[in-house]
């Protein structure tokens, strides 16, 4: 059974563009301000925060993303410290950002981890600090990473869950695996070969155009295309 189609793009594209893209997509990525998502030159991107109520009113589900510290060289980000303590600090910052945006406490937040395999020991410590801190709150942890890192993250996460008294659970997993034949409406996350995948990002940096349902104006964006097991991967609901 096919999953639910979604897209993500780093900069908020505007309300009218989001209305146009709703024609195809059930959910979108939703970026929290973070170490690697708030240091771009002024004016080159528009933050997503503050817009989740509008997006859910359109019927979008959301996949909430926090782009934390990255290993040096795998991204343009200059925040490259990875340690258990930094993971704890970034989890606390993600929670602060979510609370500032008034996202309720049972939302899943995906930590963006670029690069690998292999993931360095510092990176694994960073992920452990993030996950165990998140587990001490009502928010749910998730990881966004390469499908090649999935088994390593899931195996290690099971240890962190046991150590914190959360045995039998696992983090949400958003895996990227590029496939030029990927069409989100006809695929499902398990097609990555990872049965635990909750979201599969199958294509990146694709130029796509949709017309606004009322004005007919065309909006073109560069997006990453995804498919998920849920139409609302992070469980963000608009209050009545």
C-alpha cells in the first residue's frame, strides 16, 4: 500500500506557494531554528517557525526538523562540535524552540545528521546526548540520516532506550536514499529495505511547479520529495 507524499525545502516558500503545493502533498518538512538553520546570510531564507497553525489549517501534516551540529566537511554549516554534552545542549535548544513556537509536548522532532557511513564516535555520542535528553521530556526523538546509517542508529538507540527505562521503543526514522525513479505516491518507506523507516526521502533538489487552486498562478520550488507511513509524521495538530 503506498504511503503519504511529502516534501521539504529549507526556506519557507510563502503561504500562496504552500497552498499550491497542497494539491499534491499530504505533509511538509517544518524547520525549527537551529545551529545549522539560522546562520545563513540575512535575507537568503525565510524561517518556518510561526507558521504551523496556518499549514495544519490547510490540511498539511508536518515533519519537524532540527538541523544540529554537523561533522566538519559534510555541510556548509560552521557549527561542528559533536559530543554527548553538545547533543544534550541541542536537544534542550530544540525543546526551547518548539515551546517558543507553541508546539505541544508529544510532537516528534527529527535531528538532522548528515554524512556517513560510518558515523564517528563523536557523532554517536552527540546522537546519544540528544536522544536521552529528549526522552526526559514529553517530546519524541527522531533521526534524519542516510539509509546506510539506519541500522547503526537503531541498534545504538535500543541501548539508550534501555538505559533510560524506555525499553521496547525506538526513535522515529527519516532516511534518505536517492532513487531517480522515485515517485512518492507509488512508494512506501519500507522500500528502502529498512522496515523501521517512517519516512523515505527519495529525491533531492527537484524543481517542481504547482498552480494555486484559486488564482491559477504557478509557483516553482526546489524541493526534496518524501513518502511517509503517516500523513502527519510529527503528530502536529491544529487546536480547534
